[in-house]
C-alpha cells in the first residue's frame, strides 16, 4: 500500500484542485472490501457530563465520550479507522481510543 508520508510538523498544503491522494486512500481502505450489512443502532445511551474527560474543556455541542463509544462499538471492529468529519470537541477521538 503506497500512502504519502504525512508529517505533523510539515507545513499545510493548500490547493484549489482535487487532492491527488484521495482516490488511492479510498481504494486502499474498507471501501474496496465487501462491507457487512449492519443493522441501525437502536438503543438508549447514557453518558455523564461530569466526567473529568468531558469537563477538560467546554464546547457548546459536546457529547460525552461514553455515548459515542456505543456507536463506535456497534459500527466498527477493532483496528478500523474512525473518522470525525466535524472535528468539534474531540470527543469522537477520545471515544475511539
């Protein structure tokens, strides 16, 4: 699998065109594999807004990580990548860990 080297200390690169690495990234991931059909998540979830992780910093639409964990556990398997396209308070990343 040939993926571009990504360095966190590198300067950001902006372009007006299509990212040349997107097609290769999509083909190399689970999009190229057969996806198992998963039933929709239909369960109650509970979380606490008083945990130390939740209260580390405030964000107006923040969701407790234990609520997000329920969805991640339902829709993924161990080792899969979780994407948070909205990048809000970071609780999806905390829950994925």
